[in-house]
């Protein structure tokens, strides 16, 4: 049994990245370059910097072996070992998370989408999550295009609803691809039914915690972007270049 508050990390790198065709025709989206590093390096670093050293990567498609060749045992990130599992098809984020159940066991878990990049640290948010007795914690961010994401409606400091890719968003605050869950998340995943897209939606997981009054949030205090489209991949490269060049000068 893991010690109380022990955290594991999961990086989700499944999917076919069709919106980035033809870049993804012969490789996984998360292996594409963002400035001077492969995309997947950044979310792994985000977890490690937050103090999480027990990590699993979920990948899929025809290029899963490339992750092993690229990342190996994780020594480049200061890890002794890194775990891998495989997602067949495109069953959604929640399905991919469900594949990590035996790895996570009874621990708490911090999940990050492999195409989500940020300009700072999540360490303080992870520490708050560790102090929670139970439930989930999500990071939200105000954006100009909320209809692309799960949108959080907030009232008096609480999330009161989450809608997946709504045509008429109730706010500009979206759920970023950084999620923190207790081990009960896997019980929730088992209850899910596929959405109209044929996938198990992570928004349904978050709404289940919300229904039980166990969903907490923080507003991310640095820039955040996904890399799912050509314009956001370009944005990520520009933002990360600026960040890394600034750090080199310090």
C-alpha cells in the first residue's frame, strides 16, 4: 500500500493527431519538435519539477516504440525508471487514464496531456492536492477560444458546471489538460458511457467529482497552450523559445 499522499504521474500521448496532418502521417503528434525538444519532453519535465518521479506514459498508434527509443528509462529527466502502456484506437482521455489503474494502484495521480505546455511550475498546486483528503483538483485558465475545451462555469469561487466544447460557453475559463485525482477515479471511469464522439470523456470524470462536491480548482498563473493544431503548435514553439532563452540568460 502506497504511503498516504504518495503521488504518481501519468502523461497521455495517445490519439492520431489528425488535425496536424501531414505532420503526423508518419509519427505521433507528441514526438513533434517544439522549439529545441520533442513535445513530450515538456510535460514529463513539468511532473518531475513538481516532485513526481514515478511516471507512466500512455501512447498508441503505429509509433509507440519511438517513445521507448526516445525516452528510454527516463534518465535524461533524473528518473531511475519510466513506465509505458499502450492504448488501442482512440477511446478518449478517460479510457487512456483507465489503462493506468494497476500502475497508480491506491496512490493519488497527477495526469497531464502530452500536448499541454505551460510557462511555469505546477508544484504549488500539486502540494495543495497532496493535502486534500480526497477528490480531484483541476487547473483552469482564461482563454479567448473556450469553445475548443471543457468550459468551467464558476460562481462564488466554486465550479458549478463543466461543459465539453460548448457552442455558447458560459465563461472563458477552461479546464487545462492537467488533472489531479484520488484513486477513486478508476471507479468513475468504469461507470462512463461513450460520448457522441465514441470516446470516454474526461469532462464526465470531472463532472462526477463535481456532483460529489469533491472537485477543487486553481487558476494557472502562467501561460498555457495545447499543441493540437498548426497554429497552437506554432504558438507553443514561440512561447517556449522565449521562456528557454530567458532562462538561459538568468
